[in-house]
C-alpha cells in the first residue's frame, strides 16, 4: 500500500510537470514570465521548507524543548518584514529584469559584489540540496527497506524528470500540490500522535533564557531576509501586491507548521527520551503514528524533500546560468539546454556528496550561518545607499567567521549567529571609513 501511494504521488508530479511544460516559452521556463499569482507564490514560498528543516526542527525540539519554536517565530517575522519591503524589491527586480539575488547585488554594488554573493548563495543552497538527499536516505530508506543510495537516486531522477519537462513553472505548480499535501498530512499526524503524557514543563515556550530566545528569533529573521529562494518567488510574482500578500500568508503558515513539527519532536522525546536526537522526526511520524496512517506520513516527508530539491536545484541552476556562465555561451547553447544540463550536474553532485555527510543540526545551522553573511547587507540596502567595498567586506567577513569557527572546533547552534554581528560591524565600519564610489541605487 505504501509503495502504491508513493507511485501515485510520483505519477502526479510528473503529470503536473508535463502539463505546465507543453507550450511554455523560455521566459516561462526561467521565471514563469513573472506572472505568478497569490496561490502559487504562497505555496511555493511555503514549499521551500524541506526535509532538513523538518528533521532539524524536530531534533531541536527533542534537545531543548518547546523553546525551539522561537526559531519559527523569527522565520514568521522575517516573512512579514520581507512582505513589507516587497514592493521595493519588486520594483528593482522589474527595472533590472532580475532572476537571482546575485543579480540584485550586481545591479546595486557592481560585478564583484554580485560574484561574492552568488558564491555564498551557491555554497549555502547546494549544501541545502545535498541535505535533502541525506534526509531522504536516512528516513525514507530504512522504513521502505530500500538502500540509502537507491533511495536518493530514485528521488533525484524523479525531480530531474519534471524539472526537464517544465522548468520554473513545474517547480511552482508542483509546489501547490506538495504544499497542500504537507499541510493536510501534518494536521492528521499531529492529531494522531499521542500527546497525553506531556508535562507542563515540556510545553513551556519560555524555558529558554531571554538571550537564547533573542538569538533564535534573529536567526529566523536573518535567514528569511537572505533566502535567495524566497527572493526568487518575489521576482516571479505578478506584482508587488501579490508578493506582499503571499509573504504575509506564508508567515502564518510558517508559524503553524513550525508549531506542529515542534510538537512532533516533543512527542518523540517524551516517548523515547534516550534515543538519538537526530532520529526525532523518524520516531515522531513513523514510530508514534498508528499503522493506518504510516503511508501518509511517508508522503509528508517525501513532499517536503522533493519540493525543496526542485526549488534549490532550480535556484542553483539559475545562479550558474545567470551569474557564473558567460552570456555568450548561454546564448550559444540555449537557455533551456544550459539549465537542463546544470540540473543534471547539480543533482548528481549533491547525491555523491550526500554519501559522506550526515549530521543534521550542524548542516542546518552551518547553512543558516553562511546565508546570514548576506543578511546585514540585505537589510541595510532597504534603508540606505551602501558602498560596494563595504558590502564586499561585510559578506567576506561573515564567511571568514564561519570558517574560523569550524577550524577551531567552536561551531555549534549557539555560535552560528556570530556571522551576523561580524558582517554588520564590518558593513557599518566600511560605510564610515572606506572611500569608494557608490553604485547608484534605488531609494
């Protein structure tokens, strides 16, 4: 029965990819002609949540309790901030015909800034792509009695198939289907998971100290502001009103979804307190869910994983094609063929890398820490005209901070946030002390 459900799910996403790709133009394939409405934009924003985020939040709740929810409160607040400034972002996008966040940096602070930001985005989101395969192999493989490598190969081929068929329109169209499944199934899982043995202490959202609460909220806000996949959804939105409304709706969905996954992690801890925290999601949705609901639990995890694999694969391909490969080569090969080739290479490399890495929280917070190297610049650019050298030093300083933490063995969930204050201080210092010609910006 479980195999049958998975087969039906895979068939449906293939059919969606084929249907939307029948008569699309190159602009449809790349950015859906920037005509995406509220439903698809909201669904696609929500669908950036992947298997790593689910597993990471369940693990975090298992380790620190209900206070883990403050990260999701920060994510929701970040979406509200992004929505508030979406009109400005959308105006810059439409004026400069942007597809990637690297293009935004290039248009505002020059070629070097665009290259640095694109490199950070590429490393961060390639790591996120790799992590989805890790989660798939570790969670779905054992339950379905399929080998780790076979699991990630099957999922990679499925996503590659509908990306080839429909490009960006396939991504956002399958996101509607996957988002609806994720919401409905998680509601069912939360209802059937046993919560009767919860203590009041385990449900205390203020169990963390005020500093930790603040750090988690800042991490959430900064992560959203620097999430290139969310920006791409704003770029493709039909207009600024659509972008704003979708951001606000997504904030609500983030809060509710985070709350549900937090409860799943708490349930896993209450029932299996001595288990490996990395197995919290597996225990919560497979071991605690009645057998009659196991099939839909598998679809929940599969939907979360595949919706993020296609999103990050497309984002990374856009970065490669728009920010790294010279335009003359793209014109020679054709934009669709170039992107399809990059889909194949990126997914293959991610699968190969997934064989060697497996720590959930370190991967998750490593990605968050790297992406936060961009947050100070993104936030500052919404209010002030920034100097290009200050922007470059800020981004590089954040990256160096992360590298130093790893080298000296001090990187953990508490120190992950340090890239943000370092990049902020360097940005402010660069604005005050550096003398270089400012790039014209839109105020």
